C-alpha cells in the first residue's frame, strides 16, 4: 500500500488513482489560498461531480485543460477529463491524459517559465465512466 493512502485529505493524490487512468466530470473550478512549501499561494481547485475530494491544479495540468476546453474555466464545467498517475522528478503526480469529449488527438506546445517548450499530446479517452470509490481513498479504472 502506498503510504499516501494512509493520510486522506481534501485533495486527491496520485496514489488515489491506484495506478489506473480515471475519468471524472468537472463540476466547478475556483481559486483558493493554500499553504505550500513557498508559503501561501493562490491555486486553482477543481471539484468533480459526485466526489467530495478535489484536485489542486498545477500549471501543466491547467494548460492541458485550457488546450482541451478553452481559457474560460466556466466552459470546463460538465467536461470530462481523464487523469493518470505518473512521476515528476521521482515524486508521484497526476497528469492529464485527455478526455472522452475530444473527437481526435490534440497536440499543443506547453510553455512554462524557465523551461524549454514541450509538445504535449492529449488523447480521446473513450466513453469510460468512473465508479465512486475516490472518496474513500481509491479510484477505480475508467475503462479507457
């Protein structure tokens, strides 16, 4: 068992995905001040239909959602997003794979401060639906 599963909080973590792709429907997006390694920071928070726990956006994931659904976060409501667990600098993280709402693969250039631009590929992820295990620490496979 991943140690992160022992400490449930308000937000989902990579361990909650149990090594599988998970498709969820966006209910809302808001900004919230959170305490982090660098002190208090404003972060984008995504809530999902039928889920208690939320997802804290980082810049990479926010730009993936923007590429798929547009720059206005109100347009993201009701859209489905497929997430997957991976690592960044050897730390577990969540990334965006794509969406069942895409009708074809989408490529865009991810531009982050002080980094080389990177080509990102987002995929149509089928019509899978997630079961509601996420609120108790695990998320079941979405069928993608």
